[in-house]
């Protein structure tokens, strides 16, 4: 999804308006599916005038882990080393070269860490550099959605479920803080399968978090329902979009418009 905006000064201050919204088809699969996506993006950016950009990366391209906090850590370098160790244990030796970033909700809390293939990140930067466009930020989809919905999730227990075509990202929240996270491939029957998937996750996490709540992040989806008679209570999350952009809002562009 590509959304272009332009900032204008008005009597009420700086205002953003949408110039263009575009859904770009991209058929890619396999270990380096991101290379096809970047080729598609490069072709789209070729004819554009220089501007700045923010990118939100699909969970298809990301790896996540919760890193337990250790009071013995004395600086960011040691925290980064602990995150690296956790990723290698979880994903194997290939994670030793990934670019990692971490997010901590509160002092002493677990770290929510994400990893990305350095070739993807370097290629992404090269695409924007080649188009003479300043890349202001790159953010994983989970982080973008979690930060956007944080005020609504504050103090809550539940499963934050992010759906993208072919992919679910499941984050267990305790008092609004992320305690576990995992991504998995799913088919078109994901709605029917979701209760069973979550029951399995409850067993695998082994965390003492009692909840029957699902907070579903799937703005591009229409009506979403679960099988009747189950234990789970579904709440659809609505993204917070800047007031001036609301007239242009469409669910399928929600993730792109959140970054503006």
C-alpha cells in the first residue's frame, strides 16, 4: 500500500492532505520474497518527485522475540547482546547477522525485540536513495499497530492478533504489556482456525495470564466472526488516524496512513 500526502499551512496550523492512495499488486513467495516487493516499489518510486518517506514493514518479513530483563545489565550494549543471544537460541545461527531493535514499555520490563534480514534493510534504503527520497523511518507492522492502539489496550489482558493475508501475528498482553509474541502462516480459513490456534498458544506460552479476550487488528477486513459457542470474546481494533485524514480513510490503507 502506498499513500502520498502533502503538508500545508492553514489557519489552524500544519495540515496534511492525501494526494494519492495506491494498492500495488505484488506476487512473491519463497525465502527472498522481499526482493520482488522491493523491485515493485522501485518501479513505483521512479517517476516521483523527491520527498521523504516512512515505511511500515509487513510481519511477513519480520522476526519477533520477548527478551527477559536482567538487572545485571548495565548499558544498552549489554542489553543488545542479550537480545542477540535470545534470537540465536530461538531462530538459530542465521539470527546472528540480523539487524535487531528493541522496545521496552517500562524499566525492568521484558524487551519486545524484532529482527530483520540486513540484506532487506540495505536494499530498502538503496531503493529510496536511488529515487532521491529521504527515508525517515522503518517500523515493523507489530510495533506500529501496538503503539497506535496502546491507549485502548492500557491495563488490559488479552491477545492482540494482527492479520495480514497469509500471516497472523499473536501478542499476549498482560496489563497492556506484551508478554509473548509469535507469527505464523495461515490460510483463508484463519477465522475458523483462530480459536484453536489461540488455545495452542495458551499452552505453549506457559504464562499465568488469564484472558478470553481477542483484540483483532485487521482494518482491511470486512466483517470478522469466530465460531459460535466458544470461550473467546472478539473486539475489533480501530486504528487512530489523524483527524484531518479521516475523510480519506479506508481500511486497507490503515497501516500506511498511521505512519503519517
